[in-house]
């Protein structure tokens, strides 16, 4: 059974039962495709290794990261199966990637040259996936350069230096339903894919769908979907629906212990710059986290916290290590729990509430929670997940 987390200054509770449930739900949305669990940026702040393992238990057959260093760390920690990484720079550890059986993305001739040289030196073929820039304008090969890259990759494959395992791309606006770039990018991807296959590429997987496309664009599912933020129970965009409406359960709960409660008179300034001044005699509660822990300073004066059963707002500026809430005269004991965000099952705010307060997206809210905040993992074993699911179903 889940243990009550120990009292600590702050903690990020990571409910792996919720993550498994999200993976299962996303697999149901794309029944004809395999699922890649994207755990870049330390699992969007949730912890890459525990989340990767939980996702695999729930049926994910691929794991994805941005950098090769992230992918190598997963492999060193014992994460099995297929691991893909896509953000390479010149001089990166291609040889180590080959030795770790990674699938490595190639977007240009320089990358193909480096991975081919590493494979030749090692005497072992590299698994590569060719990325097409279909309109996002970031990483990936432009359509005009695509024939040259495909030709060179096939030549390297013919000599036994590489194995082309996939062709893929990424959407620019899949989180904006009906955006004209969605259909345009799909058309370009199909054209680039057709060219590669006609030239002789036989990809194991073709993939383009991120979280929003997995949820709303079945025509983009192809052989594999890459689920990132949705796997952590966060809606990819408010326009697509809330987490609850999308059948997702937020995985992270950020909590802190109230460090100090004190009575102050009317006219008392609070925090740097005195941007908040009490308008009456009141009580102030000190929340011992700040932007050094990843709490966005832009949410000063607006960031919501559940304390004593009531929503309170950050009073004045959020500092590096702490911020203050005006308790409105409510008497709270030091050590009481303050919930910054979570799934909302106890009436607490969610990550989207903080995103609105900070003028950003919920992706950033969870990803920026720093290493000073301990992660406490709940329902780490599969049987615990099943028990949690049964409890949620009966409630």
C-alpha cells in the first residue's frame, strides 16, 4: 500500500499508478501504433528512470529522450528495450550510443558522417532514424536536402555502417485544432516518406504524432506515437480539453510545509519591493519554496496555494527560497501542508492554474521543479498501481 510521505520542507509526490493509467489510456487512443514514452528533461521533472520503467510496465515499447546523455543515463540505469534520442551536436558520443543500442536521429549530412565514422571504428552498425523537417523549422532535414541525405544514408547502410530504423517528423501546431499547418505538414511528411521508401528505405517505424496529435489526429499515428506531457497527466493545450476531459490523471503533486505563521497589522509590507501591503490586520504564512526550486517568479502576486482548506495567492514577490501567502486571519499551525498543485482531488490547484498565473504553459511548471525538491514515488510496484486504480474506480 502507499505510505504517507514523510514530513519535509517540500516534496514532489510522483504517482506512478497515475502514470501507468495515462499510458494505458493513450495506447487506447492509438490502438494501431506502438507508444514511445518521452522522458526528456528528467521525465518532465518527474524522474526519468522511474517514469520510463513504469511506462514500460504499462505497455510502452519505446522510450524517448532529447539528448544522448539522457539516453545513455537511462541505459546505464537498466532501462530495457528501444531508446531513441534526437538532439545531437557535433562531437557527441556516437560510439557510446552505438554500444548502448540506441536509435539515434540524423537530420543532416554532418551527423550521418559522424555516426558512420563511429560505426566503422567500432565495427558495428549504428541504428539511425532520419528526421524530416516538414514545417516546424527546428531540427530535421529540409525537403530540398532530403534526397541527398536519403541517398547518403542508403549508401552507408549498404556498406553495413548503419541500419535505417525509422523516418520521423514533428508538428508545429498540433495543439491548435484546425491549424492549416497540420494538414500541410502531414502532406509533406507523406511525400518525403514516399521518396525515401521508393529509394529503398524500409523503415521499421514511421512517426510524427506528439501528445496532442496522439489525442486528436488518428491520421498522424502511423506506426508509433510519441507521448510526452500527456503521459504525465497534463493536457497538451487548454483548447483540447482539461486533463480530466482527456481521461488523464496528473502525476505530480507539489507540497510544502508551512514554515512560519505570524500576525501582522494593517499596512504591513510583504516581500521584496513591498508590492503587496496588507489592508487589514491578518496572518501571514511562509511557504518555504521559491524560484530556486522552480516556482516561477512571474507568478508573484497570483500563484495559488491550498492552505487550511482555502485557496491563497502568493502575496508579493516570490523569492529564491520562499514566498508568503495572506491567510486572511486564519490560524494555521506551522508544519501544516501547503499544496501548490496536484490532480485536484483535494481541492488544490493544478499545474495549469500555475501556468496561467505565470503566463506560461503547464509543461514548464512541472519541468522546472528543481533537484532541491525531493521526489517521493508512490505506487512504485504494479500491484500498487492496480490497487490505486481500483480505489479510484470505486470513489
